[in-house]
């Protein structure tokens, strides 16, 4: 089981390596631009709020300012990594779907693509799917956030939050190839649970990469490619239906 955990990081690294490969570039430009804009906004907001929070530190604790700033920045990095990655996925969902389908076809070209119904239809279909994910995520998100307000339990809340985000990232990026196979969202959840070690390892790696400046500018397309690769590595026998 331990060795399966490392399949995810390898697949994400492979996603970065394939970012500008022939046949994928045109599917990556728009998601990468959306992602870059959101993360630049996240950095600006993050630095702004770290400065404001530092100003609330009592004068007699001013010697802790450096460490306080680091803790605040890390906490905000985790929060913004989730918020802005979610927004990027929501806006770029149809492009991510096309990218995953193209990657699937590169992995196994013998599967003939079906005719695409166009960007407008894909936007409706993928946004509907994203809505299903939000319905699944939000109650669990609220449950994790409540932990921060429970004395004693709140000391582990940050760790639980990070693990929750990793689980969300695993589901998010494994869902694109599964959705392209015309399987429902329940199939994605079952798939991730069945291959927990590999998928969770992938989710953790994506979560960490999303907090690293520069690296996170193209985390979404890299994770889409990596998630598609991962789905085929751990379950290559699944029939694939892709779109052009």
C-alpha cells in the first residue's frame, strides 16, 4: 500500500512534464491563464491581510512578528489554494474536460473519439457536474471549519483541513476522466475510495503544489493531465469515451 501512495506524485510530475507537449498546448492556454490570474489575486490578498493581522499583534509580542507572519501566510496559503483552485476549476471546467479527453486519447488512441457538441454544451454539462461536487463538498467543508471553534480540538483543525483539501483535490481531478467516460459522480467517489492510497497521495501532492508560488500558476492543467494519467494507471481496463 505504501508504494501506491507514490504513484500520485509521479503522475502529477508527469502532468507538468507534458504541459507543453504537442497536441495539448491549445487545451492548456485558457486554464493556465485563468489559474495565473486567480493566484496573482490570491497573493495580493494574502500579503495584504498578513500585514493587517501583524498589526493586531500586541507590542510586547512584537518579537514574535516574524514567526506570526509565517504562520499566517501558511494558513492563508492553504485557504486560498482551496478557494482559488475551486474558482479556477469552476470557470475552466469545460476546458479541463477537453484537456482530460485529449490526454486520454493520447494514452490509448485506439478508442475513437465521439463528436463534440461544442463549448456551450460542454460548459452546461461540466458546470452541472461541478454543482454536484459542490453539494458534496460544502457540508463536509462546514464540518471541518467548525473544528476551528472547538477548544482543544482546534489544535488539530489545520491538519484536518489540509487532509480534507487533499481529498477534495483527489476527487476533483480524478472526476474529469471518469466524467468523460459518461460515468456519474458516485462512480468517481467509489473509484477514489477503492484506490485510496494512490488517489490520496495524488491529492496531497496537488494541495502542496497549489501553495508553491510559480508552480501553482499551472497546477490546474498539470493536475488534470496527472489525474487522467493516474486513472489509467490504476484502472487501465476501464472503457473510455472521449470527446474531440
